[in-house]
């Protein structure tokens, strides 16, 4: 397998910096998931590593070798693009065996690998079909099987599960992670699905407008994000401006007449931006006094299956969103007075953005 390194990688499209001096190291055998809004530079990063785009500045190294100007076919890289890029005159089976055949694999070894990959993506029964005879989701699975069967040192996946139905997407992402753990292929996986990213990634990298904002272990990036944008992009957040002052072992927050306590973070005091994830907010009856939070009235209630989504209008903090487990919030109906619990350990604090909160959170 291979280590992938980007050193100050800069890609321009006219005046637009699709990648803006990105420094990134993906360890041998690591599964890195790249997140970011549309236009952030995610696909450009994959195409640069694949050799389909040459950086205007900087370098790309595979296992210590400078491949910045090397042709795609000279790199041990398999790339699954969003367009699938199947050979439409070849059957599903012929697409799957294409790369091992070009490499001169023995038929028995080649066929065993292709059968394993097509079985994993539930297409072995359609092995004789042409791509035009498949649904969009089946074409996507065929493209994924072909990429996996390439036996490359680096696997690049651009939204590999996006066209699949929810149940199959969950099943395939579990199988995909297990397979790649088994073979140890270095993988860079682009997605818009935050849940997919958190479940698959060894580390998550977040791009915004071509810049790498943060990279770290999935659990760390989720629980202790470095910026409001990253926090907001990895889940639904409640944000409010507050004044933080030391209070014993914690920090006292005053926001809109509401008093809360947060755990100390990054030495922050004074004016701060406080946030808490909707799923970290609990719901209790209005007269609840065990724990800190804010009173309000449920203005909107949406059933989401395992959880319910509540929008609670509070007098001090304005609208607050909570997503308790359905079993714990069945009683909370629209018009109900409730107490929104905000545990100190789940409150995140950030320096107040100089350009305003809206600009700091804006998704291009």
C-alpha cells in the first residue's frame, strides 16, 4: 500500500482556487473521508491525486515518490468518479475484470477477485448485463466493484454510495469498511453524508473554498471541532452569543438573560460563540429542575423514526432545536411547555467570529 502526501497543493481554475495550498498526509492503509460543501475542492483533490489534474504549485507524493507530473496510468491508483465512467460496451463482469486483465493476472485469480467484489455489491446475478441495462444505483455499484477489483495501492472514491437506497447504502458502507480494513488499501473517500463519514473514517478532513480547515480522528472532529463551520457541517447546531467568566472549575455563560455553565475550553473567556448539538439537547417537563437548560414552548415537531426533531421557542436564546430519542420525547407536542436540557459537557465554545456568525457558518 502507499502513503499519500500533498505539499502546498494549489489548483486554479481561472481566478478560482479549487485547492488552496493544501498540506495533507494520508498514512499507509488509512481510510480518510473528505467532507465539505459543494465547490469546496473535494473532487479536485481526488483528481489531483489520480493524476487527472496537475497542480499549478506544490507536490503530490505516493510512498515518497514525487508523482506530480506522472501520468494516471503510471500511478498505482484506482479512481471511482461520480460519473461512474463504466465501459458501456462491456458487461458488468467485463468491467470488473478489466484492470486485473490488463495487469496480466491469471484467469483463476482474476475471476475470484471479480466474483468477490460483485457479490459484495450485490451484482453477481447481473454479471452478464450491460451498463445501459442497469439502474443508476446498479451502475454505481458496478463502478465501485471495478475500482475495488483494480487492486491498487490507493483507492479514490467520489460519493461512492450516493445513488443507493438507504438500506443498501448502510449495508454496503459496513461491508466496504470491513473489506478495506482487510486488504489495507489507502483510501480517500469523498462524501456529503456526515453519518457516512463518521462511521467509515479513521480521520476526517474538512474542506471549505479550497482550504483545509481541519483534519483529525472522526470522533475528535465531531466532539471537539476547531471552528463553528466544522461543528455546524458535522451536525445540526444551536449557536448563541454569550459572555463567559470563570466560575470555580467551569465557565459561567450569560446569554440573553440565560445562565449556563460550560466546561473550560481553550482558555476562552469574555465574548464567545457558544454552541450545542441538537442531539445533545434533552427534553424534560417545564417544571424540571434537575440539570441546566432553558424553558420554552414547542413550535414545531417532526417525527424522524429513532429521534424526534423539536424546535423550541425560548425567551432568552430564541429558537432552540433538540433531537431527543423518540422514546424519551413522545410526550412533547406542539404547544407544550418544555425544559430543554443543555449539559455542560456538551456545550462548545469558540472565539466570536470577527466577520459575524452568519459568515462563519455560511455554506457556499
